[in-house]
């Protein structure tokens, strides 16, 4: 048991050192700010009732409730289209930006959000 404790402790120390040395949390927040900005730009192009919330490393996109009660169908179509394009964001809670996500990944994600929102607009029309 003593060996396991030392090994676990050693891994913790090494992980902590890596997080500090490479400024992992700072970079995750920076990447998250970029992603939020890019997604916000896409949402602003399409009046479909999409709303962006969350902190930079944990974005969340949902749809406002509407009188016709299409928001659930809008959400379903939107997230289905993301998945079909190779992007998985959480449909019911905040997602996560990871240290390993590249700027190319983030830009692709935002582009895909725009494509999915365009399909929501085409299928349901603008939200009042």
C-alpha cells in the first residue's frame, strides 16, 4: 500500500508541475475565450433563438423557449448536425475546452456551429 501512495503522490506532483510550467489553465481559458467569441459571431448571424452561456472553458448553446414550442426540435436538429460534422458539444449541459484543442479545432467547431444554425433557420425560420 505504501508503494501505491508514493506512486500516486509522485504522479500528482508531476501533474501539478506540468500544469504550472506549461500554464495549462491560462491556455485553456484563452482558447475558451476565442471559442466563445467565434461562436457568438455565428449565433449573431442566425436569428433562430440560439443562446450562448457559460464561462470560456465551458461553453453551452441552447435555444430560447418560443410560443410554437419548437425550441426542443431546434436544439435536436442543431446538435444532430454538429455530430454529423464531427463536433460533439453537450446538448444538455456545458461542454469543455481542453488544453489539446488547437485553434484549427476551435475554428472548425465555430464554423460547424454556423452551418448547423443555418440549417435550423432553413427548417424552422427565424424565431420571433
